[in-house]
C-alpha cells in the first residue's frame, strides 16, 4: 500500500480507490461461498427473467405507449418490488434511519419523499447503491464530473438499467460516455419530464466508501429554484469488506464476492427535509453546495477528501504499471 500513498488524500491519508480485502478461511472459500453462489444465482436469473424484465420493463413500455402516466406508475411499482427481492436474495440488508438520529417516530411530513425534478445528493460506492435507490425512488440517475478542460460541471444521466451498466464499467468506458453529458439544468429537466427525482452521484465514480470525493465546482448552481435538495447516504459495515466496491477489479469477481457472503449490512441515513438547506435559505450556490456535502459527511461519518474524480486516472496508470488488475475501473 505504501507505493500508492502519493495518490491518497494528503490531509487524511485515505486511499479511496483500493478496496479492502478480508482473509477468508479455506472452508468459506471452497465450500460455503460456492454453495451460496449456486443457491443464489438461479434465483437471481429467475427474478430478472420472470419479474423485472416482463413486469418492470416490457409491461410499463406497452402501457406507457398508450397512457404514459400509468406506464411510469407501473414501472416504479413493479421495478421497486423486483429490485427489493433482488437485494434480499443477494443478502443485502438495509438499516434505515433519519438524521439527526432520533428514536422518535418520524411523521409523514418529515418523510423522505422527493418529487419529480427534486435532487437527491448521494455518495457513490457500488452498483448495489443503484439498486437500492431504484427500489426507493425509481429515479433518474446522474453521474457528475467536470469537462476536464474548463472545469465546467457536466452530468451523465441514466435510467436504472443504464446506471447499473455505468457503475460496473471501466473508468475509460465511463469517460467515453462523457459525450452524452449535459448541464445540471438538462439533467433535472429530464428527471422532471419522467416525474422522477434525480439521484445525483456527485463524486462521478465509485470509491471504496472510506471517504467522499470533492464535488465539482458550481455543480449545483444550475439547479432550478423550484427543485428541492435532499441528502441520502449509503455506507457498509467495516466487517463487510467484500461488498462490491467497484473502484477496481472485474465486476464479475465483485459479484461473486457479493453472492459468496452470507449477508451484507447497508446503512442508509436520510437527512430530514427540514434539516436540509435549500436555495431560499442559502442563495449562494457555492455555499449551498459546501453545506450540503458537509451535511452528507456528518450524517454518514465519512471524511471529505480533496481528491477529485480526475485524480483516479493517475492512480490507475500507476496501478497498471505496478502490476495491478488487468480489468481497471
């Protein structure tokens, strides 16, 4: 790990691109994990072929061609149920809390319920995050980064299926999709047109979940004043180091590691709307952006890093030179 120290965050020493590995016993590696994979894989195929594709994709498309609003409703409903079953079969269990953490019952007025065109600011660790948010909101997903030349923030927008593909693609493949990137205004408009919120992965690329990459400058400046900001964080238990952190390595290897573990603990923290700063209270977009990211870090317990998405390119080049995995993210 010492040879990668210069690519870590200087203030904290955190390296957000190299996933942790746990030492597995021979019994787990050669007996328990293969059995779990053999049990879960057929169930996942059955769910995808028997429920998600026909009910979450084909049926809403057919109905939506006649009645668009009904098609969107059916897609959100059937896809949410199907994805929740997928997570259950994969052994991913979520503990959901509101922040500030309270034992009191949260009323409906405080519920985390973003509407069409609202923006949910989220950290980005795994394609499992995409599945969770699909089940929770049926949103449009946005992956943010700057244009690499002027520093202007851009957003690649994807539906649920495209977002999973983007999350498991290599870093080079993600950059290739930059041609379809657009401004944040267009991304919010695309979400509003589908009556869905925009889940904005402001880091732009997955990390190991040890820290939060810097948000591109002026990213939120173009968000319409009518859109509300929400903050939602997902983290994983430290003991579950084999959760598919897709910053490095083959997605199939990560998927096998996911299925080979008995369970994974996913910690979901939602900041109550009344505790989330809005444009009316903080009209300065730069201050609003820093405040929202600070709230996210406070709720998740993650450290804010000075590293950006673009810092990953230099790290990957060095990783390859020093004999890293051939399938790079």
